[in-house]
C-alpha cells in the first residue's frame, strides 16, 4: 500500500463500519430528502482481491473524486468473497463494476467495458521460497490454493495451462482471496498458489520474502471498470471521461496505482476477445 493510501486509510476506516458486511448490492436507487427531489445513487461493485478494509481504503477516495467530477452519487459495494461478487455481477446487481477480465466473456448481464489499465496482466504460480519445486510439472498430485475458480489470472488460466501444457493432476483449494492464497502457501497449507503480480506486491514484506514465483501465464488485457446496460449511455460516457481525466492528474495516478489503474485507457469488448479465443469454458465454474 503506497504512502498516500496509508495516510488516507486511517481517516477512511471509520466509514467502513457504515457499509453492510455482506448485503447484496442494489441497482441505482433514488434517495430523497425533505424538500428536495430524489437523487439517483449508482452502485460500484469491486472484486474482492484484498481484505475488506484495504478495498475500502483504495476505492472510497476514488468514488469521492468521481462524485466531484460528475455530480453523480455512488455507493461502494464490497462483497465478502469473490464467489459472492460473481453471483451479484452475474445477476446484474451492480450499476458499475471492477472485475476479473474473464467476466467480460462470461457476461450474462451484458456489462459494457469502459476503461482498463494499459499494462497487460499475467497470472503467477507461487511456492514457498525454500520449496523443492522448480517447474509446474513438479506439482503433480499436490494441493494448489486459488482465490476462486474463475479468477482469470490467479486461477482459471493457471489451471488450464497446468492441465494443457504440463499434464499435471492436482487438487484445487479455493480460499476466497489472493491474500489467503499467499498465506496458505507460506503456512504450508498448500504446495503452491495462484495470484497476480500486483496482489503479491501488496502483501506484507515478510510474506513476500517467503514466496517464490514458479510460473507465469500468458498475458491478457487488464481488469475493466464496466457499466450495466441499464445505465444511460450519456452517464456511462460521463463516468468514463471523468475517470480518464482523473487518471491524468498526479493525485489520480497515485490513488489509481493501488488498483492498479494508473495507466488508464478506454476499452471495449474487442480487447477481451483474445480471452474468449483461449477456449477456457472447460475450466470455468458457473456460480450458483
């Protein structure tokens, strides 16, 4: 977590208590006050890559700035784990969402991508620094931790490549977050774990020092912020423009780097077509 974020975190933590711990998100609603017309509030759901406190500290300042730049109102929706987020996303519960790129392919609610980071993402497979494993083939018969079945870089693509490229038989263990994956490996609860470089970099130094990257997957387009099709097209473009303008400022880059979205660019469905072409359907696990 960067210095600017650490300074903001202490101030923002108290507000976290006001968020429902696991309540389902709701589409944009109208909030009325005495003598004033109802004001529409849009929900932004974010995939829970980190624990709840850290997610709130990262995203709340960004939503405050977005409100200033657009004049719109936003509520931050944080689910307790990745499967819960995916269920809400698939049901179209969020007006805007920041999510796993593969959800642009498996997209029953028809979300429309708006922006993404320009830096491609690769999945990583980590092992304990002192482990004997030197190639993915060494993980034959082992238990491997993943945050969730459909986390593209941290699970879906890794599992596909282990099976297709290395013919490895392994037991997946889903632990609900990237942080839990890394802790599982350092504590000897799993022989290896799936993640992405950004979330590994966000771990405490003592955790990072005990891990080694064994394998990296093919690269793919980064996580998008997307809008549900019920959101008016003019509002979608207003939000896209405000995010891009904010990303061009020093303060914006500092805050967005924590996601990361500092190298923000416009995006469209065509950017996620290569993921569809990978044919990962056999490894995708529909949420119920």
